[in-house]
C-alpha cells in the first residue's frame, strides 16, 4: 500500500513538473519534427497521453488495494461467534429445537409470538437459521442469541 502511494506521489510530481520542462520538450519537438506543425502536435499529444497512462496505473493499483482491504475488514479472525460477557454457558442455554414455548419465554427479550414461531418452524441446524429463514427479526435475534442454542438430533 505504501509502495503504491509512493509511486502515485512520484507520478504526480513528474506530471506536475511537466510544465516546468515544457520549454525543453518544445525544443526537442522543434528539432525532431523540423517545423512540421502537425507532427509537433502529434508528438506533444503522444507525450501527454503517455503521462496520463503513467498516472492511471498507480491509481488503478490503489483502487485494487483498497478494495481488497475493504473486503476483509469486517471478517472475524477468530472464527468464533461473538457473545456478550453475561451470556450463560452452553449447558444453561435454551435449546430451540426441543424447548417448549414456556421455556423459550425465559430468554430475556423473548415475546410469546416469537416463541410460538420458533416452535412452529422447527427444526433448526443453527441458531442463525432463525434470522436466515425469517422466523425472527434481527433485532429480536440480537436480544436472544446469547441465551439460546440449537442442538441437533442424535442419530
């Protein structure tokens, strides 16, 4: 990332200093084109086009680097789901695949209609299925996620 920014800064410096050296480039064009006005304009256009092309490469590299960094910025490196500090241990959590409506109501933030929907649309592979399948809203899920668990049937 720093290398891309360094190249961009150097490129912008070269591009901005082009005006300082325009006299030298005009002398070069005068000698190389031998007074041919259209040839001189063509060479001048080629030099400008090369400068723009040279400036586009670091900009494209910067965009790719930023896109790559943004893609992985929200990833959890530990792989474990985040739970709050006051969450009960997994043994004390309410199993959404086997609990009754009354047992589900013990979870803080749970309302009876949500508990009835959880019972009605069983079974669940994970507790995230509640949101993925539209059983509860994400706001309700955020309130109850630390107090529930989804045990699978033993085969």
